[in-house]
C-alpha cells in the first residue's frame, strides 16, 4: 500500500473514484502478506499487486464492479484442484481480499492518511470486512486523534484503543468485536492496517562494506543512518541518496537517540576503540538485531572485553558475530547480502537452510504480520 499511495493519493485529490483491493487474510503459501494492495483507477489504470499475477485479472473486474455499485466486497481466492484453469492461486495458498470503492464522500479521511504515511507519521486504518457493521467503513487512528466511524460509537472506541496498541508494534491484521465493540464477541471483523514509520538501520563504520549494507538496507525499507567518527570517510557522496550520514563517535551518537524492537544495528567499525564502547551501549537497549563484523579472533577478543565491561550472558547472547550468514561472501556487496539474509531470517524465524532441503509450508501461516512496508 505504501508504494502505491503516490498514485492513488493523486486520484483521490482529483476526486476520481477508484477501487482498492487489500489482502486482509492469508493461509498456507499465500504470495503476499496482509496489507498488500492493488487499485484500479481512472481509465482502468492499475497499480499494485495482491498475488504476484495469479488473480489480478479477476480483481481488476471486482474493482470495477465495486466502483460502479458503491458497495464493498469480500472475496477469497485459492487453488482449485478440480479445475486447474479456474481463477486461483497456483501456489496452493489462499488469500482473502476486501475490495472497496474509495471516494471523497465515502472516505473523507483518506487524504489525511495519505499525507501522514508520506510524511512518515504513524497511522492505522481500521476497515470493517464482515459482520453487521457497514462493510468497507473506515476509521483512521493516529496516536492523538481519530477520524471516521465504523458504525457505532462503542465499536469506534474499542477499535481505536486496539489500533493504537497495534500501531506501536507496527502490526497489521484482523480483529473481532461485538456489534458495539464487545471484546469477547466476534460478530464484526475489522482489518487493522498499521502504517508505522519505517524501522531504522544504524550502520557504524563508513567503510566500503557499510555502503553496500546501507544500499541493501534502503532496498529492504529501512531508514538508514551511517555513523563514523572520521569525517574523511563519513561523507554523503560515498553513500546512496537518502542515507543519513553522521560524523560522531559511534557510542556517543547511539546514546543520544532512541531505538526500538524493530531497529537493526550493524557494527562494521572493526576497531576495538570504536566497537567495544558502541556494543556496550547497543546490547543494553532495545533492538531487533545487533551484528558486528570481525574475524573469529576479533570476536573472541571483543566478547572478552565486553564481559570485562560488565555485560551479562543474556546481553552478550544478543550479539550476532561474526556478522551475516555463511554464504561464502567475499565482496562488500556479497557480504551485504549475507548480512541482510541474517536480518530477514532472524525477523521471520527462518533457518537459513536451502528450501530444497526443507519440507512443509514455505511461509508458516500467521494471523498478524509485522511488515517493513505496509
């Protein structure tokens, strides 16, 4: 959704109705996670994808129908063993889509949501998918306010509270309520689509490897910052556009900013006077991943120094060192792929084992996901 907002935001600003299809639930080997979206706008222009090509033709027709009728639809697509040529997912998974019309009258807060997401301000969009509440009704929830309604004040209050909790975690998924927001009932199904600001990647050490890691971090959707105490190396021209470059002692810079459970910290300084005080600070604060570059000997020496600095076993166990998965990487770009692979594997619980050597579902099903890009 984040990727198609510039286009559909333009349609909305021009008051051109469009159909918006959003993945709200998946099972088995579904090709896209909840939150993936496709829109059909003026002159039948299409942006986005909900299945990587399997059902887009059918969704195109659905989007046209909901714009014409003004009524939202909930549709499920899966593989059909009886008719291999039927519209469905060839991967064997299943996706459920909410396809709804979007106009300035039906969704008056859509423009504000677009502006917030574009500016990196957190917002959650709650949309009724099923039940006695109006299907397709939306409620936009920011940390300090809300706009829209799902049909009843009780439902709005309950969903607003849950949406703010999910927004803090960057979680997207379905929630169930009673008609008036009762917690222990499931008459109404609501899709909470969280647009949290992109997670941060902090890269310390402005070396060639840092430039490659910064590039792949930006590609994965992180807001990347590179920090080095040496101004001759920490120059913006050595790094991709959009990467923030800071000249400061790494541990001092880290101590002055906030991190959270989505933050990735890559220590590539490869020098004890930089990386030991930096890792002292990093291992004592929230982060999704803390990795440090170095040889086995460097790692052993680093662990000894960190233990002498007072870090306990649990804190030291958080350190991924030597950094990256064993891919046989040599060049900075290959090492960056190795580091990125380890970050992704840790985030989703992957083993790093070749898929040809595994069995079962490739993507274990979960009701809620924590996406990089919503």
